[in-house]
C-alpha cells in the first residue's frame, strides 16, 4: 500500500507539472541548500537528471562536491545520487574546481563538459574538460585532453574558458559554446565524437557583459541565452538572463530590437531578472522539455534574506529553481514575464504604463524643490537642460564623494523619467563613467539606474547598495542597452502590498517610445528615499552629461 500511495502521488505531481503548475521553490531544497549553475537532462529511463557546480551542498558541510548529481521522476521531488567525480583530470592544477557542467547524450554514451578553473598550463589558465559515461550518472571517465584548452589573451593573461554548452543541429553537426566576461562567449564546432573543438572559433557575445551561454533551436531559430552582471554579490546580486536569436548557430545573434550581442553597445531581450520578491541573482540557466512538451527554465537564484551558505559571508547560496518558460511572439520569458515564482510574496507588478503627468521640471526656470548631497558647482542649467560634467567620484563602498541632486517624489505609485545625453562613444575603456536616475535613502542605501561605460562596453546598469552584516553590499543588474548618445531612463515605483517595501523597476529606451523593462530593486519600508540625478565615475577622458527634464507620471 505504501508503494502504491507513493506511485499515485508521483503520478498526481507529474500531471500537475505537465498541466503547467510550478515545481516547489526551490526545486533543490530536498537535497541541497545550494546547487548553482544547474542543468537538467532526461535519461533513456524517463528520469530527469540534474547537475550542479562544485560546492558544499549543505550549510556547515564545507567540503565541495565535484559536480553533484540528482534524479527526479517529475521535476518536483529530487534525490541526490552522488558526485560525478572523485578526481580531477590529469591536466588540472591541484586545488582546481569544476564549475558549470553541461551533459548531453552523443551516440550511445553520455558526455559531461565542465569548467576546469585552473590547469597546469599556467596560473589562471582555465579549460573545458570533458568526460564520458555509459549512463547519466556515470561512472564518468575524463578524456585525456580538454575539449577546449586554455586560451592566451592577446593583451596578456588567459581568457576565461568557462561555462560550456553543447548543441547538435538537425544535420548532426555538433557545436560547443564557451567563455565568460574576460574574452566573451565563443562557439566552435566539435569533432563527431564531441570530445574536442575543431576549426576556427567565432565570438557570438561581447566580453565584459555576458557569460553562461545556453543555446536551443526552435522553429528554425537558434536562441542564445546568456547571463549578465555579477553572479555572487550576496543580497545585492543582480545576475539576470537575456537572449538573442539567429538563423545560424554561429550567429550573429540579435535581440527583439535588432541589436547584436557581439558589439560594444550590445543588446539582449530580458528573459528573467530580479522581480522584487525574495529571489535575486536569477541566472545561469538551462532548459528542459517535459514529456508533454512544456519547456521549463532551470536556473539558480539567491534568497536575499539568506544569501550565504555559511553566514554572514562565504559561498553564495544559490539553490536550483525551475519555472515555466513561455514563448511570446517568438521570444522566451519566464512565467509570462512575471519571472521568478515565490508563493510567499505578493505577485510582481505588471509592466509599468505611465498615466497622467504629476510633476515636471524641464530645467528652464526655478530650482525650487531640489536639494544637494555634496553640491557640485560644475553642474549648471542652460538652454533647457541640466549640464553636469561627470565627476571623478563615486557612491559605492566607502568612497561617498559624488554629488547627488535630489527631490521628494510624489506619494504612491509613479514613474520617474529623464532624457539623458551622455556621449561615451564606442569600445574605449573609460571605467566607470555614468549618469542617470537614483532612488536615494542615504550614501549606503540607494538604487542607481545609469548609462555606464564598463570596460569596452556601454550598458545600462541598475545597481543597489545596502548595509549587510556590518559591511556594505553592492551589485547591479543590466537593465538594457543605451542609445549612441541619448538614452531615456525610467524608475517605476510602487509599495509592495505584502511587506511595505519600496519597489523600483528599471526602464530603458533608445527612442523615448519603445521601452525595455528590466529588474527590480527594493528599499526598506521604513526608509524615505528621494529621487534624483547623478553623474560620476571615472575621471578621463572628460564627458558631460545633459539631462533634459525630470518628470513624474502616475503609474
């Protein structure tokens, strides 16, 4: 009777999943506190198999598992089945770690690709290792050579050879995507056995913005999912996933607005980002399709109330989450655009739409209502704009020497908007010149939305700083792509009905008409943030930010 009851429960759970219900949150809770960079495959036996990066599984354990594995009949209830490896490959340096696995069946055997963080080639020289097995849980045998050997960077050092993802096209050709922030994301064709790359690699995503590639083919398109921003900043982790598509596995991949992913001002259509509930750092995804054809988005996230495996600091605790992946107008989004699910919190707000104008300062007259934190005399108003030379200063950490121009926002739900001109050019390294909007409670508690130069790239970053465990935590999420010189920015504010927190969602436009809405940061219910403008960062070469207005609309 007990076996019958368990079998019936499994069938009921499976039916619920295939009907579109969500797995429990987090999916890995039954066997792990953290299970980062997850990927799931379905075995020939009908079971689903999950693989994660090398970390301790439980708080207090402190000993990393070398690619932990788990099994499930229904994508809901998981059982830990062991570690893929007890030893490192022969070319790994002592103390190397194994990250971000990808598992595929090729012919009559299974292949497991993994990042080998250090090799005997040189310090910092990472590689993609590959192992083979007769089944999805092993036993795994390392190939004698890496699938992707260490790659020397042209300017010195070694490109980050991280985050493998394999793809087999309908004609049977096999490709491997790999790379990270230092060097970008690349794709190479694989040999027929899947064990080594061959031919000339192609870069498909720019460096200093993307990592964690995962590629799927759907209706004749190849979709490149990639993660952006910082994976591991504890409670302010802004990791998020965006996507581009191409008719070729070699790219070029472009987003919904036609922006390429392999250029300085790179695009990327949002798939998931922090949405204001407890989950931040929503990134590094895989994809699995269940028996009924429903796609599920597999990723890790961080509970902002419990961000570390062993508090107060240490390994970021990144459990595995599984949510429904929807395809809307040919583009993927998690939970129809609601993103990470969590039944404990209020539903995420719908896409902000501006209503009637509540207030506007067109910078053509009185300065009433504004106040400074550290006034900058170089900021002047003329010709209907606030012109502000970017200061060689900052707000993050303990620097706190940048000026902030503020005013009190309206009550309730509203959308703040500005039109920003910031001629940062292309490709030139000018870290970290930026300008934009800020929700500011104090120097150590704010959410800043700015067009910014990050090394050779131009991005719109939505960053947050907050005190945590007697230290400061800062992290950002990438909200969109700035215009060539002019970018429209919005901060949409509401009070979370579940906990009274201030929620701010970032909006970005290149023409003032078509908007991309990114992630959400929250500030405490007992804070009283003001809204304002900032222009600071690196000191050279000089650039001046120009703000045409600050407007508040009813949301």
